[in-house]
């Protein structure tokens, strides 16, 4: 789990900031889940759930099995969070995360899944906003995704 002290650890409630893009009144948040393996995408979706926290909107998932699908969805806009499988083949989610962060203006936040805790440093290299480690704990997965969603702010508006 990727936790920051004072930002919503277990038993600690943190309301969404007033200028947050996530409001419960929002019908849904779009989360892209990438893996070349359908069972991995399914395990991620099941772990995070349809509503990671009560102060956040329901999640609508878009599944992507290829890099081209991820790039098309992110380029089109509307993806508010991407969860990428760090073990995907032939190109893993870590390399894809780094590419998205370096090439996409206003890139959505990225969460990487890894199989080994020792691979967390690679997720840091990939510029991911958070890391989930297998086996996925549904409570930790939902909490991590909720923290990343809460951390997203609306871009500054010009007056």
C-alpha cells in the first residue's frame, strides 16, 4: 500500500478538498485498467471495487489489453485514473507509465501493480502516483486508489 501520514490511513477520514475533481454528486469516475491478461484486469477491478470510498463517485472501468488501446483512451481524454499491470507483456505497465507521464499533457494519475515488494522502486522510476503489490488486498487497493483520487485537484482557472 502507498500511504502518506495524515492523508487517510485506516480509521482516518479525509474529506475531498473543496476544489477536488471528485465529488460524490459526479455520476462516475473513469478508471482505465491495463493488462494483457483478462484475469489480472478482473482481479484489479474486483480488488478496487465500484466505489473505493464513500466520499468518492462510483467507478466506471475501461479495460485495455494493449498499449495501443491505453494510448488511444488516454489521448482521447476522459480517463481520470489509470491502473497498469507492471508485469504486462510485451511492454509492462512501468514503461508505459513513464511514457504516459513524459508524453501526455495533463496525464491522469497512474497506479502500478507489481508482484514483488522489491519492485516498488521501479514503480517510482516509472513516475507512478502509487503502487499496489500482489496479492491485492481489497481494503488496501481501495484505500490506495481513493488516496490517489483525492489527491487530484482541478487545474487552476484563469480569471
